[in-house]
């Protein structure tokens, strides 16, 4: 009986050692995977920073103005005029996005002169 318990104990110790070793290997693989992902994140952030810088460079107002001047006739562009902009009364609203009527709960306060609404944004000095 004593030999049987010794053999069973030895088998349990071997099984626990194998389990601990496999857990160690799995942990090391997970750590390597996390490190690889972190390196990939750094590379992608650097790439994104480069793309943002390139976008800012390509969208400089002076460069865009030059491109417009060069391609004005070829693209059939027209100069912007004030009549190209609509006032809020001319906008056709979908029923689910229509602005709330003045005085309704949740509606912005209307000014005394007409239908212009106050904004929560601070005014920019001119």
C-alpha cells in the first residue's frame, strides 16, 4: 500500500510539474505576443503621425490657392459669392431632424428680431 501511495504521489508531482511547465510556456508566448503588438502599435502611431504631417503639408492654404489658380479653367470653378450660401429658412429639414420651434422645451431662445438662434459657442472677435 505504501508503494502504491508513493507511486501515486510521484505521478501527481510529475503531472503538476508538467502543468506548471506548460503554464510557463503559455505565459512566455503571451508576453511575446503582447510585446509584438506593442511594437506594431508604435510603428502604426509613427505612420499615423507621418500621414497627419503629410496631410497638413498638402492642405496648406497657399498650396491649395496655387492649385486652384492653375486649374481654375480646367475644373470649371467659379468664385464663391454670398448668394451661394443658404439661410436657415431655406433648408429643407427631414422630419426627424427638424429644429425645435422657438419656445418649445429644449429649443434655443429666439432673438426678438427674427428666427436667429443663440449659440453655445463663444463669439470670435472680428
